[in-house]
C-alpha cells in the first residue's frame, strides 16, 4: 500500500483537490493519501517547501510526497527527486532546492505530456506509475530550476535572520536555530522586528495575557515569533522573508 502525501494550495471551493485525489486512487487503488497541508498560500513555494521539508522526515521509507504549488512556473514539467529513501514528485519551479538545500539528491525525469490546464493530472498519474514500477530516468542536476533559501548572517554578538513561513495562527517561524543563538548571542540580548523590541524568551504561553508577544524555540528548535491568542503576522506586520535582528546588549 503506497503512502502518498499532499502539500498543495488547492483547498477551497473548487473541485481541484478532489480531482487530484481521485486521479491518485484511479492510478493506485490501494494508495493511502495523507494531507500534509492543502492550505498553503496560493503560489507560495517557499511556504510549501518549508512545510513539506519539516513534515517529510516523519514518514516511512518509500513514501511519495507530492508537492502541487505554482505549476505555472514549471515550464509544464514535473520531476521526481529521491532523498532519504523517499520520493518527491515536484514541479520544476525551484521547489526542489528549496526543500533539500545543499543536500545530495537524485533527480529523475517524468514524461512530458501535453494536457490542458494547470492540474497536470495525467502527468501525475504517469509519474506515480514510474515511481511504483521503478522506471526512473536520471536527469542532470543542471536541468533543475533553482531557488535558494535565505541564509542568516551570523557573527559574534549579532544575528540577522529571516522569517521562513507563517503558520495558520499567524506565528512566524524563522531560519534561526537554538544552536545558532547559543553560539553567537549572550545572555542579555535584544530582538528587533519592525518597530518592536523583545529582550527575553518564553518557554510557553503560560502566564501571558492576550496580545503579549511570545518568542521561543519550537519543537524543531527554530526561533518563533508569536502573540498569545492573537496573530503576530497581522499585529506586528510580519511577512515571509521579512528580516529581524538579534544583538547582544
């Protein structure tokens, strides 16, 4: 029974998501379809890639991860990537390098099928058969469209980071790890984001009143900027790829 996950921006009032799932089941009748997220912001490859990257490691070997976001940027072509004994079916729109960074990844071609629209259901069906039947044709890495993650600037006493994604609660998840913070920043610090200044971390939301800013390291050890029972995105003016700084006091 193949496990197939979906990370898409197809949720809403249309038939698109149902058509995609129906195509998968028509191709692989015993497939187990797991939704990672179908509410990615429309066309937001960086959010989708971050979500899939963080979730994929929890799935077993041989899982097929389908990322269906911003197909219009892909020159009507999909690719298959193999990483950590799992398969990733992606549009060739830069999402692969966003997921894998500088990791060594095997890429494979899918058949280019002329079909109308932007769902690419026939292409996906054919690619799923390629994966399950192990009919994979290597593709040179130089043919892969590249988008890069933003990297933090790190020096002793100073960090400049970026917001990687914003979750459904309006919390901003950043590209700064707990290890980075402990290596470059001392006990007394100031985190500056837009016009706001924060000088302490919280373990959780306990003891906070509604609207308090809460900064903590989440379960993935990534720095998160949030507000208690409110949206940090809206109230602090945060955005994906937005910049913040942390400095020693």
